[in-house]
C-alpha cells in the first residue's frame, strides 16, 4: 500500500521526542497505518504513536533520512 497525502500529513504530526501523533486522524487512516506497522497504541486510550518503522517514515518526511 502506498502512503497517501492524508497518511503523510498525520504521520508528520508526531512529536519529535515521544512520537505521539495528533488525535484527530480519521479512523481509516489509523487502521491503514496500523496495518502497515507504522503506529502502535500510545500511553493513553485513543492515543497513537509511531513504531520504529513509523519513525523511519517520519524522518524521511522531515527530510532527515
């Protein structure tokens, strides 16, 4: 599956230290990123954060990799 601009925009919201994502993503975006292994459950209910693989994508989006 190819990342859409919606996927990229949401992944780009990750906090640079905690990798916690904005909580306003559409359900299908969350499910698709979860299926790709880019996110995992965050410390609070309804919160998501990047996985290691998601961090690689995030660094590329930020021009760091």
